[in-house]
């Protein structure tokens, strides 16, 4: 594995922590929610959402995206192919990961699960996702 693999070239840069650039070298701050304090139930829910997000990203056939969305007041995970977005289906996009090969293939080859884990562990801008949820 390269020392500093690139994790994304997505145009949705706001979803990536500003100080991380595109490198897998810094842990992203974990979301703590609006109350500001950790809570066992909230973290169990977060683990479940992250597992679903990883599954969506890894199982997206060909090029596309995995998304954390809000639909009808509830959080959900979805995936879209090619240039499709949740916005076209009346869903609110909170966060995305680009799983088009141009986003990861040079550094990660066919190891998409490792790329997605790197993205979630090091690059996600949870404040951006929370601001999308609030706005």
C-alpha cells in the first residue's frame, strides 16, 4: 500500500475535512451529535449507519456513489450509479463518497473496501454532514 494514498477526487470536497487534503493520514473527528456528548445508543446507531455506508460503497457495481441521506425525516444510506444523485429522487444528500475508479484506482487498485475505510476513518467532514442535515 502506498504511504499516502489519495482517497478522493470528488467535486464534493466539502464532505472532506479541510486539513486532510486527500491523504489518508489524519483521523476525522467522530460525530457527537447536536447534544455534544457521546451516547451509547447514538454510537451504536452510527456503527450501523457506517456499516451500511461501507456496504453500499463496496457493492456499487461499476462507477457511482454511496450516500448518507435524509428522507422523510429519517437517515438512510443509498447508492447511485454513474451521475445519478439522491436529489433527483427527492432525497436530501448529507454526505457522499465517490466510488468511480478515477477516485481511487491509481492508489488502491481493486481494493475499494480499503479506500472506503480510509475515507471514513480519515477524511469525512462530519460538521458538513450535520450542517446539511440542519439546513
